[in-house]
C-alpha cells in the first residue's frame, strides 16, 4: 500500500521553510446539556486540548474539511450548523521550523451519526469536556478562540473575527 503525503508535506517539499498560508477548519460539538464540548488531545502536543479539525486539502471547502476531519479524528458524522468565527495566526517558526500563517475557520456542528472513537494516530484522547471552568487549550491562540466561542457565540449568531497581533 502506498501512503500519500498530506497536502502540507507535499507543498513543503517544493518551497522549503519559506512562509506559506494555510487554511484550517475546526468544529465545536456540544453535548446534549450544552455544558461540555468535544475536545481532543493531539499526538503532537502533550499540554491541553484542541478542537477536532485540520488543514484544508486542495479542492476542499472549509465546510467539507471540517466534516472530513471530524470523521477521521472522532469517528462521528457531522453537519455544519453555522460559522462561529475566523482567526489568523502568524508563526515565524512552527514546531517543524516553518514560517506559516494559518487562517482558521470555526463551525458549530451537529452529530448525524457514527460512533465516538479516537483514531489512535492523530487523536490520543477524545472526550466531552465541561466548559466551566474553561478548559486549558494546547496553545494560546486556541485558548482565545475557545473563550470567544464560549462568550460571543453563546450570545450572538454573528461570527467573530480575531486577527493576529502585528
């Protein structure tokens, strides 16, 4: 079986460590009581939680990507309910040594089916985590995003924008 490298790995082979722009999509799935959201611990971070999601592949829309990533990482079939917000993050040197700007698009999703299970590769833990107190996220940008989801999205249907500091 031939394993195909992901989009980012293929692009990095061409441009090296030079700055690139990537788009990611993540989902927020509430439990029935609406007091906990599904979060995961990723293989590449041993501190804090992250949202299920990932980078868009060529040809994906953000909505298609979040549905695909949710299935891959959690085993759940979901549909997009609404857009929560858009954020940008500029990194001079990520954990692989690459310059990168990430545009993150967040969506509230609803479960349609599937069975909750971690993939064992990217996702090493997966659970509904109570939102009070606010869970610790794996990076400060994700913490800011979670805070906006828990405050702004709960009082308004309007998406928010969070731009990186210059």
